[in-house]
């Protein structure tokens, strides 16, 4: 890479998303495990989810990234960093990022995968932001992509009802001195002593989780951390135009939003139609929100991912 220079900040210039065509409804699941539509809606808020067949994590990531790049005003030749957040790729090497770069015709980028499960997109966005501000990159594509159907036990009603497949992507570029940044400081961390509450372990793994433990952690401990992201960005909660949390559970999202007192914010609820897509959930929901023009360009949006690890990360961005 030549000609990179230190930037005072970054911004998201465009977004893209991709979901498989196959829809799995609650009634479909009721034919597979002992459950029903009302029970699922009341407990997690999900109505449908998308399931990939032959499509891989890399296929979905590349499709979302291609859409984001097409709307960015940049070309593949302008991109020098590709970061992919995923916890469900079955291939360990080559990584998803290099496969995406190859398919999009991006030449010689820095390319890495990152696994912090459901907080992965916010982690990856932060690392891209840091790299551009440090002069290590100029323009990045940041992707969250998951094929959780590969690691779902379809005989376990406690987890089979939750997960779906999909991808979301953002093109991130530098902001020169004198212009306001569009990606705020990250607040990130983990509770590693609780890591076993969400697991995908072994050679032929299934997702396992202690649902009640995760629910209690998310509803009691995460709102103050999300508030820190607002404070570090210099934005008051009542100024937030939209809240895009990890789409884990509708009751968790509502609980965090209430504690933050987001009085005028649009609350992303893509979980209703997409289920829990782990690292893909935040960019997928954000991309749909922007596509539907639910948030004005330049408005502050709070992103907040949390989940397996247990990990969390959030930042305030300006809507592209």
C-alpha cells in the first residue's frame, strides 16, 4: 500500500446485506421439534429466519460486500483492508476475508477474520477504524457473515428456534483533518469467566447455550456499557436516532433500550424476520434500516453487539 496517511477519523460510506432465499417459519419448526408459533414469538420475538443451502459463509460475505462496494463510489482497487467477523465458517484456511477479496477483485489487501461471535461486527469495525486512523489502510470493507444452520442442532428446541443465516457489510473510509468522524470510539471488553454460557466446541459442533444466564447478563449488565459508547462519542441518549443491537432476543433489545432511555430512537427489530445471525445481525439490521430510509443521513446511530465469549462492543456511528 502506498500513499496512506494518518486520518483523524473514519466514516461508513455505504452498506450492503445478503440473505438466503429459503425462509424457515415457526410453523415449519413446529414440524421438526416440540414447539409452536406463539411460544417462539412470546419468548424470543422471532417469526421467520433465513437458511442457506449450498451457500457458504464466504458466498454470503462476498454478496453483501459486493453490494456495499457498489454503493460506495469506490472500486475494488481502492480497498486495502478486508475484515470479516464470523464464528461459523467451517474452513480454517484460507480465511473468509481472502476469499471475499478474491471474488471482488481486491488486490493485495490486508485480510483477516475475527471471531468474537455476536459482537464481531463492532469489533471488526473498530479494528478497521483504528487501522485507517493509524495510516495502515485507506479504505476497508468490514463484514459480518454467519451460516449458523451448519452448527444448529435441529432436534434441540431451545436453540433450533433461534438462529438464521446471512451477512451484512460496510465500506469504511478515512475522514481528513477538520471533518467530523463518522465512527465513534469503541467501548469493548468481555466476561471470560462466563464464556461457557455460549459454546460451539469440537470438530462437529453444535451451538449450546445457557439461555437464562445470557438473558440475565444482557438485561442487567449491558446498558451501562452501551451508555459509555454514547458518552465517548459525545452524544446524549436522547440524541440517538437509531439503536441497532445484536439481534439476540426481542425482550433483551427492548430491555436495554428502556434502560438507556432512548426516547426518540428507531429500535432495530430485524430479529423478527431474520432470527439471530450472530456477527451478521448488526450490519444486516443496519443495512436494511438505511435501505428503508428509516434514519436520516448523518444521524447518530448506536451499534452494540454482545454474546458468545462472553464479549461485547459498541460505538456510535453517523448514518451513511
